[in-house]
C-alpha cells in the first residue's frame, strides 16, 4: 500500500512578552482553507444550537463555571502576553464569566404582539441569524471576546472568534475551556496574521461581523462586509474627555481620576484621555496627577505589587513615543514621565502633560497609552466645546460637587455614555455605543442580544371572525 504524503506543516508566528520584548511562545498562523473549513463547521452546528434555548442557557452557565475554575491559569497567561497586572487579568476573567452568566438569562427573547385595528393576530418573534465572526483587539482580549460571543451564542448563533496576533494565546486557551461546556463547533477560535481577519470578515457564510479596534481597520472591515450585505457592528475607540467643574474637590477625586486614565496602562477605549480643568484649579490638578504618576509601581504584570504594566506591543509603544515627542516639541511640558523607561520590554513612564497646544495630536487623537494631557479652560462653554471637538464620541465624564449642575453639563457632551464623578464603569445590562468615529451599532445588555437576532413576523386571522351585521 502506498504511503500517504504528509500534509503541510502548520505555520506559526511568535508571541512576544511585552515585559521583556522577547518571544516566549508561538501560535498557529492558520491558512485560508483552514478558516473556510472552520466557518463551514460553524454553519453546520448552527441548526442544533439554535433549536433549544433552555439547553443554550444551561450550556452558557456551565461555560461560566468552567471559566471561573480556570481563572488562575487564564489570568497568568493573559498577563504574560498582554502585560497587565495579575489583579487586572483576574478581574477580566471574572467579567468574562459574569457576561456568560448574564446572557444565559436572555436566551428566550420576548415575542411582541402587534396591536392594530385589523382582524388579524400579528406577532414579532425573533430568530438567530447564523454564524457570527468576532474580531477582537489586544487590550482586553478575553473580556471583549465575551462581550461578542456571549450575546451571539445566547441568541442561538454560532461564532468564529479571531483574537489579535499580539494576544492569541489566552483566547485559544479560553476556547479550549469553553469547548468542554459547549457543543462541538458552536464557538471556534482562529489565530493568524492578515489577511486572515479580512477573509473572515468577507466570508460569504458569515452573517454578522462584530469588530473592536481602530477606526482605519473598522472602515476596512465594513468595506469587506459590503459585498455580501453582512450585518456589522463596530466599536472603534474613543478620546474621552473629563471635564472638571470649578467646585470639584481635587484631593478627593485625584486617585479615581488617575486610574480612570491609566488602568491597563491607558490601553482602554473608554479611558479618560483628556482632562479639562478650570484655570483656578489647573496647577493643583496637574500636581495631584503628576504625584501619582511619579509614584505608581511600574513593572511586569506577573510581579506582585505591579500597578502598571508595559505597553502591549512595539508599534503601539512607538506611537506613544511619537505623540509625546510631538507635544514636547510643540511646547508642552512633562509634569511627570515623558519618555520610555530604560529597561527591557515596552515600558513607558506614566506621563502627565501640561501646557499642551489644544491642536496637538496627543489631544485630538486617541493615544492609547500611559499619557494624559491636562488642559485649562476659562469658561464652561469653552470646556464643553473642546470636549466635543474631536471626531470621537465614545464616552465622557463631568466631575464636581453639585451633582445636578454636573448632570446638566454631562447632557451637553456628544458621546454615547456620560459619567458623573466616575468614568468607564459599565453595567452588563446597559447599552454601550459611540457616535461619530467611535462606532456603529450597539453592544451590551438586551441591545447586544437583539443585535444578534432578526425579527420574524407571523400574521394569522383571529380565532373568531367579527360577527356579521344583523339584517335590518
């Protein structure tokens, strides 16, 4: 019997530890034909998965339990490849499990009767849409994956999930953990470099693409879906402003404001990325934030006591350096930080910038790193205009003692979510969406579920026709 020729050896790519800048593991660089086979299996698994909402709920709860059981190993791997402190990785795993459990309670979308004056009984029902593709970034690879797969699976869809090439390992491990609780091929993880993501977004068997990432890539994803008229949801980042009112207690809010900007090394789409402070309090605000930036413990996420890890990857570190360098060259001053740390890995000193030109790219663009410009304002109208003056509209916050006044100012912010005296805190039950270049579509809560469903209307005659009019 002739021996069968071996197949091609799978390709791999290196995964870098951002705390060292060195490769520590490899991930599969999957080929287009592999992707096609995985999407086809997801399509075939859809019929069985959509058929039984009670079974879906049980499976999602079991998946949540499995994630919690694997929290330690998942958190350690996540910190290794992403860079965040172990405490933050643990919180991300907990949020992943909580999201699965929340959407397990939404597997029975409510039918809605249509009431009008016709002799018909009409009802809006809900149907799943088919295989869904999710493309997630490297800043919260597991939490953002769950934000996509939990509602999609609860709705009765199957999913093909592609993580960033910078953070593929924890997502692959999560996929293995979930596979023990979910039916075969309901959720599959694919890893690889481009053009794998573009091929997934344009695949003819995919019926919904949900993407989180940059504006430029989001536009490319939207273009990829146009040919097959595939539904698309885009979360494209933000440049959130924090407006401090003249009655704010600086000492009281300084810690909360600092971490609203610097959690996960500033790599949060809805982090505070600009602070507007009244002229009278400007110096005090800068001093309070700079003091915290100068004393925070920076180090590898796996080390006990680390509060701030490295930037995740070399291209993002170069972007942060470039934005800060441009600002300093234009006359800004670093009240703290301002430079890369001289140590192995992708570490940048926590930076507070003052005297920043308002049109500097570090103000108008999303820096996505441990950098925070603080800008003064003379009038509240001036502050609101500046806060609204970018192409982004994800979130914003207002900080002050008079809560009614702060809420009135928050109403004027052009964004999807406004917080008062806190920032970037989301309930699993609330909608999450941006305006302008910050995105398209809605995630979170029941809105996230219905974004993965399509309406199906049934009309039938009433059981009893109207009585005929009696003869005169």
